[in-house]
C-alpha cells in the first residue's frame, strides 16, 4: 500500500474491531456496485469464467476491458460495466449480486482493503485499511468484527492465496531495476494469467515450453485443475521475463 492513502482510506490493525454489515436492508444496498472501476485479479477471472461455464477467451471478450497505460508495468483487466448512466456492474440485480458465490475479491473484502508490503528484511507485511465512502451506510450497522474475522466470513482465503502467489512476479527485484515488458511479454502476461484455457491448450500443443519438467501437480493442471494451472502460468512468466 502507498504511504499516502486516499482520504477515504483509514489504516486499521488486523485485530482491530470495526462495525459494519451489508445486506438488502441497508439503505445503500448495491450502491457500491455502481460507478466503479473494478479491477479483476487472475483468480477472479478463473472463478467467474467457471461459474458462467465460459472459455476464458470468451469471458475476456464479453466481460473484460484490458487497459495498459504509460507508466504501468503490466496491463489491468477491468470488469465491463453496464451503460445505464450509473456504470453499474454487469452482474448486479435488484436483489443483489447474481454471481455472489464467485464474486471478485474486491467485492468480497469491501470495505476492507488489504495490501502486502516487503520490508527491508525481505519479509512480507500484511496491511489493512477501512474504505469509508460517503454512499456506504454499512458502518451504521451494529455488527462488530476485525479485518481477519471479516475476511474469514467472506471466504477470502483462496483469493488471498492466489493473489499472494503473484507477488514474486509483480514485485520482482528486476522491476525495481528498470525491467519493462515488451509487447510480446504483455501478451504473455494476459495469456498465462487471464486466458487460462488458451494457455492450457498452448501447453498441450507444445507451443509453450518450460525449463524443467512438470511435476505431478502441474501435469494435473494441464488436465483440469485451473488453480494449479494459474501457478504454472506464474512460473512460466517468471521464466520468460526474469530467467527464474
């Protein structure tokens, strides 16, 4: 997390209690599903494309905007919003989220934000903030929990595990030394992390090679394990970008 946080961000300890609840009875229900730029992690896309029973390429084409701006290291994938004058999430309905069981990590953790910072020792430090926006009335609810309790309740463990697996790639020391991906590497980034079904096919057809033989888990990934396939994609990108 940045040292200079936005006004709406308030640092909070992992065991520091706060009051919040979101449910259909809250006056602002689904307001947080509108007028937003919702960035999707690779694991978010994995869960959503499987829930919708779509090939990852079809999911990207139908639901994702891929953006890369000058100054960014890697592209960002955003969920497409509905052109209804309010930029509503394409999955929000009157009664709430239509993909609730597989909703993205940003939706699950709201209004808590989580970041990982590498300390001088090299160890990773987990940081939390509360995001207090004017539209949100959930903080008026008398339900108390800590960030860690809230994350357990929102079933964020597999999301955090998958997101943390990206850190060796996204925070590689060569990036701090000036590494910037070329056009081919940008395409590889989207392929291996977001277009998993195409990545699997490329691997199966022998168009992608690894520097060492695949282990049992990676072989299983080529068959039907998307979570292991994502880890294999990260390993391939580390190999292609950093000779790791």
